[in-house]
C-alpha cells in the first residue's frame, strides 16, 4: 500500500509537469518520472555551449515551481551532446551542461541535496547525428525524478495507520 501512495504522488507530479510544460514527454517509469523535452519546450544548447539560453530558462523556471511544490523527490539531471567534436571534449561539455542546469535550478530555490548530476557526452544520442536537426536535439539535458526517503517514510507511516 505504501507503493500505491508513492505512485499517486508521483502521478500528481507528472500531471503537473505535463500541464506546466506543454510538449514535454513525461513518462512514469517504475516509481519515478522521466522528462524528455521536445525542441519547443525543452532545455537545449547551442553548438559548443553550456549556458542556459532564454527559452531554456522559461522551461527550467516552470520545472522549478513544480519541484518546489513536490519537495519529497530527488532530481537526476543528465547531460548529453551531439557527435561533433572528439569524445573527451563532448564528455566535458555534457558535464558542463548538466551542471549548468543543476546550478540554475538550485538558484531557483531547489535544495542542493535533492540533485544528482551525471553526463554521457555523445554516447546516448536520441536523434540522428547525421542531420543538423538531429544534432541540435541531441544537445540536451534530460531530467528524471524519483521519490526520496522522506516520501517513502511518509507513505509507510500512512499505510501503517490505515
């Protein structure tokens, strides 16, 4: 029953993200949420850049509001690049991108301890790197959201009291 309670809270958060960020692909995976943005609603980067552009700031500000509304979750920020450039450069660039997003969300009031930040360079393309459109879409950061210990403990206590 604790799992059902966690699932309901995560479903509520997923629905809120879908409402706040039209175009975002919000998928429930196990007890978490994976958010994949499209080119119109997401967090994307110019070639060789790790700075947050104005369009991405709008998305991240909306996402931060949802994260603040659901404080009992942790956030995984994952950085990616296209295949332009060498592997080492792309790995470092994807690290900068992921850390840039994490820093931006922290500056929006999200607690530092809620984050895990990882990066994969060009090793996990979602789109075709042989086209300029595909490369642009691969210059991205994705976000996954999982319940934290506080949510798990609250759900266990609530289940035990019923």
